[in-house]
C-alpha cells in the first residue's frame, strides 16, 4: 500500500477528486441557493398546464429536478426523507415554500388535475401536524378528534385540504399531481437568471 506519506497523498487526491466531481455535478445549484422570493417571482405569470389550475402547490425533495420522477419520490426509491405512514397512494403538498424546503433542497411546483376538494379550517400554524396526529401518523394525538380522513373519504372528493393560519396542507393521490419539473429545471439550472 505504500508509505504513510503516499497513503495520505492518495487519500487527499481522492477527496479532492470527489469534491470537485460532486461540486460540478450535484452541488452547482446550491452554491447560489435560491430564495423563496426568487422562486415566487419566477413562478409569477407562468402558464399552467391544467386549465383548472389557479395556483402552484409545492413538493420538496432531495432529487434534482432533472432526475425527479414523482412516483419514484413518492415510493421512496429515490427519496431520502421520511414519509411516514401516508394513506396508500396519497401524498402531501403545501402552499408554504418553507415547509416544502424542509423536505428537500429542491422545490417542485405542482398543479392538480382534479380540484374537487374537501377542506377543513384549523386554528394551527402547522396544519400538516394536525392531520398527522388526527390520522395517527404522529405518536401524539390532538386534543380534539377531527376524523379528517374519514370525512374526506365519505365526500368522494379528489383533494383533502387542511387550512392553517398561514399555510395549507393538501393531500391527494399522486396520479392527481402534475409535477412541473420543466419549471423547476428552468429555475434551478438556467444560467441566464
């Protein structure tokens, strides 16, 4: 294996090569991390794919928009974040960029194909936590049992919305989501910005 000095040089060279490769391939979008305001400004005036869409919802992920496939991220094949015990086939979206960022460094703007919804208003700053506790994902329970999920299923609607004080949590089946990776790629990788 060589002398200790040769081993140290080899290790240092390997680390430098790894860091240079990693920086050029994976970390480039984060060198100048984009702010929430930049994303909001960027999305302002962008055209929707679905004529029913009136606004974007957000999905945070660790997967680069260039490689992002919603089904793979949903099933955890490519994701690095805990997704709890979600209702089978459903996923969470949010109206909050900060909340989406908590799930990954990339934010994928999303639209919905079907917008029929059942919504509930909560006096909470974190509506997703209220849902988690009501559904049983969280170890703790709410003081009040809302039965959001049962009422949503009974409604036969496409989207469950838990409205909070400053943000909403949307729960819908993943095939109802249109991930706008085209916009995310343009936002994170277009050098003209």
